[in-house]
């Protein structure tokens, strides 16, 4: 697509933004892949329509304020990138455009509540207090405004106790690798067992796990909401907190991993660009890391040596020869958008699950479509989020599976709530929790 975008005036992001516009040929392959287009049926609520709108705003034919309602309805799931035959890198246009909108258009009245929400969700202590407040508010029922009812309906009935993580967890048997784990923010409150399970699984494979004590938020919420300076501040703190002497920086939350892999773009044109690029190159989703590790000779032999060593790892558990469930179980696997579309990690978790004996994995119909959980989206666009959540719950239930597995805590909360609401409650697990269960059962 031809354009008149003032590339130089947009700074380091300018060439990437222009390239996304240039690459789009208006073919329309993105439309059926776009969740908001499916719900709303409007061209301007599709990736193709939004690219035109952002182009016209950058060229000065429309104001940013005029196009923002359509851009704000975008989940940022980048399913359109997976569907696009021309290779349009939509995220490289959307993310800097949102940052430009925050800087130039949004009022303090709009920015302040967004930042307050982000700061709350970045702090496990503040977020835990907010969740408890929401659980109390839920009792007011019909007295709450619609958005508040929909949001509090997603909250769990109770919170699990916090699970402190050791600074270093040794490998079971001979150490084959050493990684540093991002503990996450929201996840530590809503499902702290995900981190514990992740550490146990990694250790069983012969991986030493370091959890940097001074780590904070990765900045994903801020980055995907347009607060790029705040995201850089959070990311910069991670650079200092994480050690260099590890084989990988591992994440178990798809949104966090996606943002961390984008640090090179986030820091473009800054003195920390090289450091950010090197950091991003070491980031791996835990399923991605384990899949690569198991495929190597070191990973394949890790179980045997750990079994011979019989070193215990919590609760008297020792690493087994192979993961196996005590009885047959059929699960549905849900692709988190920021894992499948943003990070292109689709096969790795499936290969890991395929190793589990007594486990059958079924695909979710329309599995490429977002479940409606995307950062602050449930708060800012509750009706669209609820529609997508209900559709995803129906698709999961249609598989006839006894449980559903995925790699992102936000998806877990959304899908669990909508399955419950639809009268089809199923156990919802992280991929690492299922692997941990299989390893323990073995």
C-alpha cells in the first residue's frame, strides 16, 4: 500500500510502521482471523481497516482521536499476522501507534486510571488486595455497573496462599542446564502453583532454576497499552536483576514472554538497545525451552541420570523415567495468542504433552481465535471480551475433554470463568501443571 507517512518524524519506529503499511495488499485474509471483526462485523474493526485508519492518522488526514475507538477495540492478539500471506507485521505498527496516542492524544483523565490499573497489576501485594476487594464487591451483584459485574465475575472464589520460591533450585541428578525464571505478577496471585510446578518440571529434567530475588514486572501490560517509557523502565530493571550466566531466561506466561522478546524494538534508538536485544535473544517460553532441551541428547538422558541419582525434590518426590498419568485423561489444548501468534510457539507444548502416557490431547475448534483476555481488555472492552470468552468456552466444551490445558494465566482465568458461567466447569491447567502432575504420578 502506498503512503505519505513522515517516517523520519516517527523516530526509530517509523520504518517499521511504514513497512507494515507498505506490505498490506488488502487481500482480506486477516478478517476471519480477527476476533473483533467476528464479533462486530465492521471493516474498521478488522486488521485491514485499522491499518488504513492508522495510515490516515499518521499522514494527517484523520486525527488520532478519530481513529482511537477502533484501535482501542483491537486485542493485540496478532492472529492476523499468522493469517497474513503477505507477512504484514501488524504489531510493529500497532504498538508504537498506541504509544504515540498516549503521548499526544489521551488526556490525563484517561491515562491516570490506566496507569493506576497497570501499577496495581504489576505488584503482587497490591493486586492481591485488589482481588480481595473485588471479591467483596461481587456480593453487591446488580448494584454494580455492568463492567464491574463482568470483571468481578472473572475473579476466583478464593485465592491460593502465596508460594515463596527458592532463589536457586538444584537440578535432579546431573545439572544439564541453568535457567532464570520470570515469576510474573498477576500469576503469583491468581495461580502461584504454576511457578512451583514449572520449577519442579525443569529440575526433573536436569535444569537448575534461578529465581532472581530483585525481579519485578516485565512491562508487558504497559507496553501493550502504549506506555512505552514505563515499559522501558520495568524492562531496564530486569536487565539488572537477571544473571548473565544462564542458558536461557524462561517465562511461563505468554504475554510476558511476547513482550520480553520485543525488547529490541522497545529500546531502539536508546543507549540500552544492544543490551535489550541480547536479553531478548535469551528469552524462551518454558515449553519452547523444554522442547528444545528434550530434543537434544542432554535432555533425553536427563531422566535416566536423575532416576539413578534418586535425589528428592520436595515432598519426597524423585524424578521418574517418563511422565505418566495414573489413569487415562483427555484434555483440550488452547493456544494462547501471545504464545501461538506472537511467539510462534505452537508445536512445542503439544510435543511435550504427547510424551505423557495415558494422555489424549484434542484440538479446540477455531483454536486460533482469542479468548478475549488481553491485559486490560476485560476492563476496557467488557462486552467484546465476554462475547469472545463465551465462544471460547463453548468451543472447549464441544471437544468433550475432561480438562483444558494452556500456557497463559490470563487465558486460564477467562476460560475458567466462562466455562463456569456456561454450566460446563472443567479443570483448567497450565501445561507445566499437567506435566508436573504426570511426573509426580510416575
